[in-house]
C-alpha cells in the first residue's frame, strides 16, 4: 500500500502527522462546542467545516490527494498476518469463517452492483424475484 509521493513535496514523518492531527482535534472540539453553545446555526456550519478539513489534513500533509483511510493506513501499523494459534480446530474454524465471510462479501458486492445497475422498477422487481427464488432454492 505504498503510495508514490511527488519529489517536489517533502513527505511529513508519520509521528509528525499523528501529532498535528491530535493538535487539530484539540483545537476543533473546543471550538465546535463553543460555537454550538453560542449559535446553533453557526455552530453547525463550523462543525461541518472543521469535519471537512479533518478529512483533508493527511492529504495536505502527505503532499497528495489521498483519502483519509489511505493516509491513516500509512500511520497505523497494518494488522499482522493471521498466524496459526497452535489450536488446530480453532485455526480450521477461523479459516472456514474467513472464507465464508469473503464469499458473502463478494456476493453482497455483486448484489449491490446489480442493484445499482437496475434501470427501472420492472427490472428491479424481476431482479428481486430472481434473487428470492435463488435464495429459497
């Protein structure tokens, strides 16, 4: 998940990214509370603006147009590979469960893709009927 950083913009160290995000949080929360107490309308506007900039901080600091999850993924260590626990039955159960969840996720993604592709109500109804018949069989 290594992203290419343009050479023209220096990369901010991970520890600095974490510190700057913590400082922003320490600023944004009190400002939001005070703004909401003073005026509900302006408080909501300020909360929305601060929330928007919260999602943009990592991209700005890393010098690219990165979504929040990708930028935070570079700071937070990735989960280690699932190593065997020594309990064969648990390892088999875990492997089967992970495989089943991945199949269900694939099926769900396919379902959502087909659902979004439905152009009109009759096509949608045919699709749902076919899905219900397939599930009942």
